[in-house]
C-alpha cells in the first residue's frame, strides 16, 4: 500500500504503514476503536461474545444476525501466544523492529490479534495480563494495540 | 479396504533453472506436456483439466488472464481452478474423480504452477520482503504488521513450546533431516548444501521463535499429473500409482472458542477417512510426505498421525527417525523446506516417484504406501492451517 498523507495540525506527515483492511462485517468495530470503545459482537439472548463477527452458536439469530449486536467489552485479557518480528516485511515497520504480534485471550473469551506495546518484547510471557492501548495513527484510524496492565 | 478405482499414470515437473524465463502459466503448460508424455498419451486423449492454486491462504493471486490448457492446446471438456491454501492435490483428485465417474472425462490433467520466487524478487525491489500477502479483503492483521505467513504461523510453534516445552533446537532437527534428504535429490534447491543444527540455530530470526531455516522456500515452476480410472490405468506404460484413500478435516470450528488448534492440525477425521478407505494402519506407511510450510507443522503431524504422542514430537525428531536411514522417512524430496514449494504437489510428486521406484539415491526401498498431506486456508489472522487433506497412495 502506498503511504498515506495525513494532516496533523498544520504539518503534513506521512503514515508509512498499511491501513486496516475493513469490510462491511468489521466496519462498526473500527468505528468503535476510533471512539476508543472496544466492541465485540454479542448475542443479546444468551450473552455469548464473538469475535470476529459470527452467528451465535446457541441461537439461530434469524434473519440476518438478529439478536446480535456490537457491544462494549472490557478491553482486557491475557497473552495466549506471541511472536517477535525481527524483520520488517514492509518498510513502514522497519523503525519498530523488533515488534510483537500476539494473540490476546480476551476476558470475554475470543482470541484477538494485536501488537503488544510498552514492554521489552523479551519480558513478555504467556498469561501476562494486558489491556487495550489505543493508537490514533491518523485522524481516521485508531489501532487497538495492547499493553501490560499496570501493577 | 476399498478397491482402488483411480490411479495417477503420468507426472511432469518444471523446477529450478528449467522454470526460468517462463511464466507460471508456461511452466504449467510444459509440466502438463511432460505428464501426458509420461503417461504414454497424446494431448487429444486428455479431456479435462484442473488448475490447482493457493487461492486463499497464500495471498491474493487472481488466476492468469490466459490459462495453460489453451496454451498447451488441450481438447478439454472442462477446466477450472480448485485449491485452498496448500491443500491442492487431494482436492484436485477428489474433483477429478467426479468427472471420471460421470464419464465426462477419461483422463484428467491436474496442474499447479507458481512464480513465487520471481514475485519475491519483485517485492524485494519495492523495499518489502517475502510474498505480498496483505491485500485480502477483511484481512485482519495487516496494520499490526501481520504481513506474511510467519507472522501468524509462528503462533503454532510458540504455543507448542509453551504447552510442551518444545525447543528451537528440536524444530531445527526437522530442518536438518529434511536438508539431508534434499542433498540426495538433484532437483532440490538445496542439493549439495548440507545443514547442521548449528547452522539452523545461527540462522537469523525472522519471526521469533522461527529462524530463517524453520521457514519453507518459495519457488518457480509447476507440477502436473494425469488421473484416470482403474481399467485405463492397466494400459499405462508406467507403474500406476493408486489412489487408495482420501480424507479431509477442518480446525476452523475450533479457532476462537475451544482454542485447541494451536498445537494440532485437523488430522483426526482426515486420517480416519483416508486410512479407513485404504484399509491401512500407520505402521503400513512407508514414506510420509507431510506438508511442511514451517518446521512445527511437521512436528504437529508426527504427533497427530500417531508416530509419537502429543507433546513428544520434540524429543522424537531430536532422536532422528525422519531423515535418511530413519524408521519414518519424512519429506524424502527435501520438502518445502529444502527442495521446492509447489504446495502439496511437492509431496504428491515425491510420493509418485517413491512408489514407482524412481527416486534415485533417496529411494526408500520397497516403498508401497505413501502418505501425502496438504493444508492451508484463510482465517482472519492466526493459525491459518485450517483444512487438512490426507491422501493415501499405493504402488
């Protein structure tokens, strides 16, 4: 993806990394991130949480995802698995090397793929409690990264 | 045991320098020509063609605007594309069986070509690395730097290490043993380039826990084969390779809720179906051609098929077993890790050569049953290895 020109105050800066790849199923969640709300898909009949968007495993939800809605969740979880990128596959990530991509097991249940920030990658352990740390990368886009929960 | 109804009667490969200077389409056409000749047939005998493509898990790759059967001049009655990630051969055979059963085709040419190495050079010139893998609709991880297969496949290795104490050295033992096979395969990219465990450990981290040598090659070229019915296979000049069992499994349903599929592949149903049809047990498998996009996938399959217990794959491979001279010969071509990456057509082509007794210095003596596996598929971010196909081939 080409770099994106972004106006920040009076200064034009360039966001050099790829932007989210959003479709109609995920758009409400990305709009939530922009407002610093951590939304997951939830069945209003039984309270089960889903991510990514899915029909409830306990209900038919007819027609068309009835009784399911994007609902604010805790934004907290634990590290399930993580890796450390030592090479930048895209030049925009070169300054971040080494960076961490992780699966966070959210308190609501789903596994969520995200970056872990605010910690030396080699200090991260499986099971470590983490919480969402919003990164407003452009005026239009906010990434839901995660950081260790402060002790 | 189900009596085999179908057989592979021709094989063609375009690999290494042979694939230079042509498109994947051209390589597919040439591999197809070789397979038809290998089967003792003429182009006019082939009445159907399938193209195998990693349409999902391998990235956004629209089909060529021009197709290999046109280029080759086949009088084909049908042609279309099948595949899911690296699961190609099993799905292609299952599809072709239907057309053979219906009498629509007598001989089906099944071909898969790639130009991934060429594409990786192109992306490198753009300041990127690896195959561009980031523009799939709805692909989640892109803004977080989850841009290539190791970005999420490495979760599998990381999770196995966490749950069972598996080490990088143990994963390295897989890479080293596959390299030893490649050094017996003159077609292999890494022929003549032996590797030690120290070489593996000293290779740079790409996405930790994966070192460079935990990760498969990318290749240019194509593999083609001809599938036909049992009655026609009897007239084949080459020894027919019988399709004795075919099975499939999926782990996608366990992804977000059960969280189990980070240390196993979807082998259970695939193995039961394929081994059941073939009437075989694990001990009957003479050569195992296991899909090896990364080292941990091999480890998982050794456990999932039952060569060792779950969690004991690390010590098992560290003892040897899978390299030349081992009791469980695995990926005797050198595999995707050290030979060439044509999806599971790497596995299938090697199985055919082994069962025909054409594998030269790496020939497993008396090989009569080969296991060929494939996997891959699209998932929003982690894991990826969703489908698993299990194909039992017999001499």
